C-alpha cells in the first residue's frame, strides 16, 4: 500500500502544490540518497506531513478522515487500548456489526491492524488522518477516564485503615503510626489518582482543605478554582501523611507550616509538585503547585507576544548589559516568560546563572541555584556569589527587598544582563516600586531596559460565537481603551482589512459545549514598556505610575487592556474575560 514516488511526483506536479524547480531538486536528492520523495519534501519544508498524508490517501483511494472536534463514544474508543493507540497513532472511531473503522497516520502499520483485528474480531477498515486528529482523540481517552476516578477514590477511601489501640480505632499521631498510614495501599491509590486527575485536567494547583465533616479537594484550572470532590473526614490525615512522605517532610509536625517538593513521571511527562502545608482549625491544608518540566521550546510568539512589543523584547535580549523585568500578580505567567527568554539566550558562548525560590524548571546548560533562607542563603547573598562566577546573564527569581533590588541594579550596571520579576499591577508600576526599595533614580534610569506587565486570560474553544458591539458598547469600551490605537495596530499587523471600522469588526462569546464552558487553556495579554529618554527623565523627577504610563502610551505602548481587546478581535478570548482579569 506504499505510494510509488512516480505517482506522488506526477500528482504534486499536476496539483502545483510545489514549484517544478523544488520538485525536481527533491526528486534528484531522492534518487541520490535512496530516500522517499515525500520524506525529502517534508524535511525541506515544502509540504507538511499532514498534506503528504492527504495526497497519499487520495492516490491510494483510501478515505481521509478529520477527527478534530469529533466526540467518539467511549465504548468504540476503548476497543483499542490507550497504550496501543498512543504508541501506534491509531484510534477507533466508527463501529458496525461486522467492521471497525480506524484512523491512523501510517496505513502500512500492519502489526497494529493485525493486533486490533484479533482483539475485536471484526473487519478492520483503515483510514488516513492527520496528527492533530490523533492528538485530540487521545485526549478523549483521558477525559473518559475522569468519570472513573470518583468511583476509585470512593472505593479506596472506604478501605482506609485506622491505627488500633486496645481494639479501638484512633487517629495516628506518632511518626511511626503516621508512616504506617502513609504506606497503606488505599492511601497511595487515592493520592496517585488525585495527581493523575489533576495532570489530565491540566490543573495548575491542587487544594486539599479539611472542613468540619469532610475534606474538600479543589483544582485550579485556567486560573479558576473548581470543586473536584468531597472525601470523608478520615481521609485528611492519611492524604497529608502520604504527601509528607513524598515531599520528605516531618510526619509528626502539625503545628508549623512546611514546604516541600516531589516529582512524578506520567505518560512520559515529568511534573514537579511544590507542596505547601498550613495548619488550620480543622487540620492541615495542603496546596500543591504543578510545574511541568517541558518548558524548553516555547517561543515569545507562542506566548502571544506580537508586533512592536515582540520587537522591543528581542532588542532588549540582544543587549549585553541592563535589566529586563516581568511584572504581575502571582500566577500571571511571569516565570514562564522569564524561562522562555532564558531559552532564547541560552547559547554556547554565554554563561547563564540563576538564583531562584524555588527552581521551577530545570534547564540544560544553565547554572540554577535555590535560595535557602533557613541557613542564611538569600537572594541578596546569591547575587553576591553569582557575580563572582563570571556570568554573562543573571536571572533573579524575584526582587523582594531593598538589598536584592540594589544588588540586581548593581549587577546590571557592571556588565551583566539581569532578568527578574517584580510584584506590581502594571509595567509602569515597576518604576515607583523600585524607587520605594531605595534604588537611586539615576542608577535605575541607566540600567532598566524594558518592563513587561502581564496577565493570563482564558482562551476560547472552537465553538465560539461571533457578534458585533453596539455604538453604546463601543462608547463604553472607549472610556478605558484607546480604540483608535487598537484599530491602527490591528491594521498594521494585518489582522483586519485597512477599510474595516469598529462597526464591522467581530468579537466572540463562548459557544455551547457539553465538554466545558467554552474556554480551554490560557494565553497572555501583555504591555511592554521601553525605557526611552523621556521615561528616564520622569524617573529622575520621581514621577508617579500614571505619569510614567501616560508617557509610555504616547510612545506606542499597548496597555494590557488594549492588548486584550486586540486578542478579542483575533477570536482568542472575550471582552468579559479581559475585563475580569485586568480589573482584579
């Protein structure tokens, strides 16, 4: 069932998908290296792998199926076990009494077809599909498994053991008893299930909160907390003990807060968990932050930087000295932006060192150090040590106090590029904040290059519904947004036509969906303030946040709100979501 190169050559030549010159060059290389013509064209970027599959399907007379946004019944989907589906890129999508239609990336994978035929005892009808279709259907396996988790946890909770003293069940209190509870098989299964459930849901945090009669489990998904399940009261101590064992914490310490960390490897994805335990009235509250370690490979474009903002960041990253700051509240994606910039800067000819609390993602060829306040190793002490390590680039996890701010500015002044984060509500707010930390205005003016302000908003799914704003709604929006500037930017970046006006531009609302509330995933909205001479003059005059922001806007900075409206027009999010996040 392989497509002959001569057939593929003739089809591509007739279709005009690749120029004759490029096609002849690929054919020559194919003959010389004894490689398939299709593989040569894909490697050269002349066609995509999915386009090649569509051509092969057409030539072979095999139907091509698009399974994106198609819901497959779980009884059909589960006919092929998930490990087989994942490793062979093959999924079942339609079943009759005598046959099973399967979508696959390689219809020549006869071993997979033979295995499925023997398993289901039906005639197998192979269909070609694309990688995105396979990827979306594999997610459906996990979504279908979610329904089973509640039953698993309920069953295991009923099996939880209590420590017995004189024949009576009592709560474990000693370290030995707690260790025994933590190693009980039902507890291990409950915690493993909670973790797996959170990873599948793409949660950023797990909250386990003891209440008077029950234990509440909540997941933060796309920035919002959702109730996941309620567990019996007796599960609280067992779960707490199990997580303490995983995190290497003191089992019998219940009066003081504790922080720890552990790592799991699930579906070839490494996820670190940053654990915080806080004593409360009804018991210990646990919060686990999920940190996925596959950060490498992100780009600024992937994080939705664009236009002038993107150019400003790239220019700043080309400098050998100075300071780049990212600002925003906790959970606004500052660390991801920092690591993405570090990934761009991570070249063989530079020495990069970081001081963090904690190290959230491990990166190759970067020297990462964790602060240890309990032994006196703070951000300030870390910076002092790093500058003696001959670094070209220093990343400081967060500027929290006067000493750290002074040392970071000093490092930027003495021939290093410094990247860091700051907790302020806007890019312009970073200037007064650093001045409050006793940084000398003339030092700040001469070292700060750009400040990035950011938030995360929920992203619309494909089921979105278009609508237009009324004149009154546009007038209301115009009170907080410079609509003329947003319109000019949309035209400049060719998102809309030059002739378009606001009354012709579409916005979007979440569409009806049985799977979710019309949102899935999050994206960044940003403002990038460059340090022009005018802004530097304002710093020297001890200007306020609003004065600095007004000057930055005059020089072309899109505010976070304006960038949010820009992304609303792109159909990525909604006005309501942008206003909710920016006004928080």
